[in-house]
């Protein structure tokens, strides 16, 4: 049995398109292997192809060519087993307004062929914090509760892999924290998690590895730590004791003065030592009240790798 939860090889998807615009190639030969037990981030601009990949994994979209293996099962050879190995929490709510959370989970479990005696409806309601709303119609639930119910529906057949498509888009901080606590708990129990998110700080905090997709192609894939290490940009923020102008700066350092009087210096650590920046400040006779430095974050990496991307919705 393979050690990978997902194996994608040469995955292509071409949409027919209109007579005016012609075919659109949404995926251009993606190769991607996701190890078991990982929290894996799938990032990219709008229209990059992330949702197409997820919909193909979920069996909702037919690929044009390529191979997809889910938990060791070839999607073409063993479609039922591959689909049973994965649960998907979609980006958009798809709940029957006249079903209660309990009924929604029971019906979903039935669709996956889970025998009544093996269903974990009560456990799932407890996990997603809807035990007290188990008998309420879905149409009466708040937006956050509906989001939690979507997570519950993805878990009814105890999949080995959980895919979360923009799970915290538009939700409040409290719900976001609850969702991520649940994700960490499920991952600690051995479940492989794949997520797409627009909140890059969230991916930075949650993901072991990240793949970045752009224009239907894989731009890069690496551990989160290695991705952050690719950009050695650093920002130094100096708060002077008294209002001060920017000093003469060494080559390779860019500076500007914020409206609050703080002096901001950006430089690359491989080219300029921090001491050179401080020396320029001292030489200008600027007394320092406070100083701090900031490392590059995932947003910096993302923007550098997807420069020139155009959002397409």
C-alpha cells in the first residue's frame, strides 16, 4: 500500500468553452503526491485551478486525462473505494433547509452506505458543537452553524482524507478557531487534511507542506518552513526618540518614513547585515526608542511566486 494519501499524475482538465472564447485548459498536467497524515495546503489565486482539482478528487468533475489515486485506489479502476476514502467540505452550503442536523447527517451516512449501527451521528454533532441544535431545521441555523454542519456531513463515512475548500471564508474569529481546533484534533487522530484558503497566515500556521497552483500549473511544492526560507527579506522598524528624517542608507536597503514617525527599512539578509542598517541610523545621530525586525511571511512568498496572475473568479 502506498504511503501517499493522494497521487495525481499528469492531471489535465479542459472545458469546452464558448464559440467565442474556445476551450479553456483549467489544469495543465498537474503532478502531485500528498503523504498520509499531513495537513497539506493547496494555494493559488482565484481561477488558478484549485477547485477543479478538488472537484475531480470528489468525483464531481471528470478529468480530461491523467491518473488520480486516492488512498491507493485508482479513481478509474475503483471509483467507489476511492470516493469512500475522501470527505469534502465544500465552499458553498448545500443543505436541505427542511432537514435537521441529525437528519442531514443520517441521510448523508445512508448515501455512503454506512449501516445504522455504525453511524457516529452523536459523536459528530458533539465534535461540531451542534448537539443542542440536533433537532432544529437547517433553515433556522446561523451561517456559522451551517458551516459546521457541512464539516459534519464530510465526516459521516469516517474518511481517511478530509478536504476543506475555503472552510473559514467569511466566518467570524470564534468559528474559525473552533474549526481549526477540530481540524487539528482530526489530524492528530490520523486523518489527512487538504485545505484551500485565502488566509495565508492560516496556511502558514496550519500546514506541514504547501503546493501553489497558478494558471492551471504547479508553481512549487515544499514544506512551509522551506517556502518561508526562500525569501530572505527582512523589515526593520525603528521608532526614534524624536522626529527624524531618513538617514543615508547603504546599497541594498530601502527605507521610508511612516506617518507615525517610525522609520521602516527593508533589506535582504544575504546582502546586508542588520548592523549596517543600525550603523547608518547611528551615524545620522538618530536616538532609538524602540527597534524590531520582521521576517518574510507566506504572503511574501505567495506574491513572489504568482506575480502577474490575474484573478478570474
